[in-house]
C-alpha cells in the first residue's frame, strides 16, 4: 500500500460473476486480491460471492444458499495477509430477513457493512434502514448498492455525514443504458464534491462500464463491457481543494428545502 498521504491506488474488479458458484467465486476473489495486493483498496461488484440473484429466486432458496456460504473469516485473513482493504458484495439472513450487503474489510481486520436500503421492484431482498459513513484508514467512505444510486437523497446524506469517497457496487443488467449509470455517478460526484468509485459486473449479462469520477464530476477512468480490472491512482486532496474553491455546503439553505 502507499504511504498514509493523500494518494490512494484503487483496483476495481469488474467480474462477470453471473453463476451461483460460491466456492469458485471465493477463489476468484482470492486470486484477484493477491494479484493486486499493491493497491490500497480492491473493490468487487454487488453480490460478488453468490453471483447476482434475480427476483425469480424464492426466499427459501436464498436462505438455503446463504446457509451454504462460508463466513467471511477467509476474506478478513486475506486482507490482513495481503495488507490491503477489500470491498465485496454478499447476502445475509437475519431473523428471516434477507439482506443485500456491501462489506468493507480493513487490512487491520476492521469490518464494516452496509445493508442496501433501496430495493428494486424485481428483487427479493429486505431493505436496510441506515446510511452510515465509515471512518476507515482509506478515508471517510460511504457505500451504496446499485438501485440506491437512483436516489440523490442517499448520496447527499452520505456527503453530509462526512463521506469524501462514495463507493457504488452494482449488478446493472445489459439492457439498462450504461449512459444513465454514468450520468448518475457523475451527478453523485459533482453535487457532493466527492470521489465516486463505481464497480459493476461485466458481460455478457451485465453492462460493465465501471468507472472513477473525481469531485468535479469528471470521469477519469472507465472500463468497457467485459470482465476486467481497472487500476488507478486517486488523490484525495482534490476533495479538499475543490470544496475550498467552490464551497457549496456552507451555502445550503435547509430552511427552504422540502422536508
């Protein structure tokens, strides 16, 4: 990893993980982490462990699948051994509810998780009810999952809570316009003056186009549609510099906004 300055090397792992093959998916995570362990953070798409689960899967099947899933201890140890931070998607069952989860695993074994709050009408999942910001050794980050990005209130809440980097993991299908997702990521970045790291699954069933957007809303790096790894350096000082040059947040007029 780089020194604890303002520069970070990020690796976005755009997988074509459509199959429900937990063991093979975990092996792929391990392989990619080891190959990119010189990064500060490695980010995988939504539901990395299971492959994307469609709404046709009944709740009983999902619970059975979750019960077959190993715990995340292997990935926690992997992050420590390789001295890297990892974000990946998985599922979790609690008291009969099924949640779509984004996990942050720190190189110091610190674990944070975000439960998807905005559930698409085609999905089986239950909704989370919090939009947390995590104070990590990478930076202050917020995480969103796929359909969450359609709601500007979600990303604005993360920014108001202090997030300087918003990470969006997704499973956007091939028939949804990739241009719409890119515009959403640009909007999240430019309106909130944050870095956006967007990681989608690749083809053939998903439209890929994972990307990095800087705090000015400029797409600086972008993948195509196939399985690939995007590796790049970002400078977190750009967040502070742009917020200094255009101090948007102090100008907010909360007394006139719709509640």
